[in-house]
């Protein structure tokens, strides 16, 4: 969790950023922020999830009691403006006695969100996929040659009663089609693909 502070006309804006791969993770983070600031009248947030090659994105935001559209969507826009995903930003406001108006709130919440995001280190999410396949044991050398060529990782090796090797290959999503074709070529089509699932890594 990363933190920044902004003072605007005596109002204190404390912003927090955290890597959260899912909305439930973000909700836990937000509960923690509210626990840290039990007397805060406004805890506003934005969340963008679904990075790392997944097909759907999740977005959530809340104005936390501020006028509609002056906080949550602004924080959300700051996250998207930095081209980030799997990120939640919460901004806690302590009122300083001077009303900021809608425009002032938008500038303050946007500035607070950008400040903490730019202080936080960024992870590059590399879309990964897991390819599960079955080949005759005699083709094991061909499989490892292809895996090494594409800098993949093998896991879960097992043999059935017929001597068939079942193995999973973790690789970059963008290399998936090339690896499949290379395995078909190197085994002369003697390969059975069982399943494939997307994930992400940094």
C-alpha cells in the first residue's frame, strides 16, 4: 500500500493505492482504509481490475458522500489515465471548513489520486496461458525442445498406463499458437491438447 497527502484550502486529502487483482481483494483493502480512518466523513475510491490478458474488465467507484461525479469517477479516470489495471485507489478527505465546489473537488480528488499513483511502483503484467497436452513418451525430447525455444515452463508431468506423457506448459499468451504449431510439427501431429487457461504474471 502506498500513500500520499494533498492539502487544498485546509481540506486534507489522503490517498492510498494498492495492487488488487480482484474486486473482493479491493473490498478488503477499502475496509482496512475505513478502519484506519473511522472519523472520516468521505472515503472515495476507484478500482480497475481484469488486467493480465483476461477478457473482461471490472470497474468500480464511489463518491463516498461527495456530490455525484466529483470523486469516484475522477479517481477511476486517474487510474485509467495511467494505463493501470488491477489497481484500487482510495482518497480520504477531512473537511477544512472551506467549501471547494464541484470543480474544486474534481481537481482535488484527481490530483490526490494521480499523486499516489505516480509515487507507486508499477508492475508489468504479462499475459500467460497454461497448455495441457498428452504425447507418447517417445516424444518427450521434442516437447522439451519446443518449451525451451519459447522460454516456457513445464509442470505436472505424469504417465498413464499406455506410456502416454501428460504435461502442462506455462508460456506467454502471445506464444500459445506458435507453441501449439511447433509441437504438432515436432511430433508429426502425435499430440493431444487437453485444455488451456489464461492467467497473468509480472
